């Protein structure tokens, strides 16, 4: 494949120097920022993520900050998830929908204070939707993208590495909660979250100056734990059923189709955009939904939707796929019509390398 030409539009991150020194081999573009996708090889990175600990430059998980008296009201307008009981110190995975109930993003919302929220976005230009709502409703809130860059520490040894750098207190941070911890005199928000199923943390690094000092401190403290630079791993995230906005679901899908109905309390999410549309789909239920798809016989890289067929008719599509070393099969995420979404349903998937036998599963591998 050809190289990507660097330019100011394709933003570097506070950790890019560390990523390059670690020998990054491939990037993708996410929120107009560089996101590493491979260091040694996808398979080596995968085994290492599951056995040791990695430091990930996920600065591309950009923050939209809401600040002001109407911040909480605006946040609840954005999502059908009920935020009324959310406390400071909590993070919520929140579907964001438009007025038709179509998904615009699936970020992590961080409640920093009653009047201050961060929305840690997936790959879509959500800022303009949020600014438009704030302006259109004349809300008393500032909306912008501060230079706050998440750095993830993921893997079974993540607790030990984080304790070595931030102190033993980080061990007590619960899943999808965060606390403030000192690094070289700077207070940083440290959450137990991240885009893997191996456990770990995300540090919200404010500004560029603290980026490389923190990166280097983690690499130094982790030497005995075989720490390595890593990144969200394609195989591990498909095994774990972690969805990728723009790949596995788009504005054409409702949260219920994406399997995110459990994060919607549309009845009680008062004021949320798309409420009427979602109440309708929640009542009737989706007619297609995300499923784990097992594929026999090996799969090529997946850079477009692959049709899922049954008896010569299209019944869905595969949107992410790879080969799993640990499960010794092709693993995939797909959208399947309700007539064919039951556990064990045999299908055919049309890959660029030819048709493959596929099986629908109700649960993912991890
Ligand atoms: N962390 C932060 N920001 C992010 C991501 C992240 N922004 C972009 C992207 N990832 C947003 N998408 C997701 C998708 C899945 C999860 C988080 C963000 C996730 N899901 C868990 C799961 O499915 O098992 C659990 C969610 C829950 O139970 O609340 O973690 O990773 N900061």
C-alpha cells in the first residue's frame, strides 16, 4: 500500500515522538489524527496485549468539552442514556443519536463537574453537531475541543505498571470510574477504561508538554513487565465485540441495531434528541442487529462491507473481520436481519477471496 503524506491537517499527537521511536509500522486516520494500528505485527501485538502490558497513543479519542450552567442539560440532549444519576468521577459509554435515532457517535462521557463534561469521541465530527445544538437552543455553555489526549495502559499487568508510576491508589479505581492522580506535580484524570477486554486505564493528558515525560516514565517503569508500545488491536477488539463507529455502525443504524439498547433509557432521558424515533424502535424492536460471526477458511483484510447470504438472498453484512490465532477461526462483526440472527444460524459470506461458510453467534469470544 502507498504511504500517507504527512501534513498539518493530519494531526500528530503529544506521544507521536514515542510512537515513532517504538517503531510504529502502520497508522490509520481517526478524527483527523494519527492512530497507530501496528507495531511488531498484528498477531505479535495481540499475543503481547493478552500477556503483558502496552502503552497506547489514543490521543485521537478527542475530547469535546461542555462548560457552563447548561452543560448537563446539553449532555442529556445528546444521548438517550439516562444521566440523571451519574456522579462526578464516573464515565458512561453513551450512544449519540440524531433526530431520526441514527447514530452519530459512541463516545465515553466523563463527568468532570456538574458544569463540566468531556465527551471522548469516536471517529466522527461530533463537535459541529454539539455546537449547533448549543447555539440553536441558546444554551449557556461553551463547547470546544481542548487539547486533552488520552494515553491508554492496557493488558493484564496494567495495574502493576500504573501503580509504579501513579502510586498504589490507582488499583482502587473501579471500572468506568476515574480519580485524580499526581504525575511529577501535575494532577491527571486516570480512568479504568479502554478499548480492549484485557483491563487497564486511560490517562487524560492535558496539553502537549506532559505527553512525552509520561510516555517515557511508563516505558521506564515497565521494563521488568515487558512493556511495549501498542495500539487498539484488530483481532482482540473483534474477539471482544468492541464496536468501531463508521465500520460496524453508522448514521444508518439505531443504537438498538448496534446492540446498544442496554445503554438507552429513552423513557427517562428527558430532552434527548431523537426521543420519539427511539421510543418507536424500542417498542417494536430492531429488525437487524449486530452479531458475532464465525468464518471458516481464512479471511483477507476487510475494508468494505461483505454481503451475508442465505439461500441466495442477502440477509446482512460483515463489517469487521480477521483471523484469530487463539480461537483458530475467522472472527467477525456483522449486521444480520432478524430472520437469520439466531445462535448457530449457518450463512455464507462473500469475501473478495470468494465465498466462505459463516455461523451467527449471540455472544462474542471474549
Ligand atoms: N475510551 C475513550 N474514548 C473512546 C474510546 C475508548 N472514544 C472512542 C471509542 N473508544 C468509543 N467507543 C467505545 C466502544 C466501546 C467501549 C468504549 C468506547 C467500551 N465498551 C465496554 C464493552 O463493550 O465491553 C463496556 C462499556 C460499559 O459497560 O459501559 O469500553 O475506549 N476514553
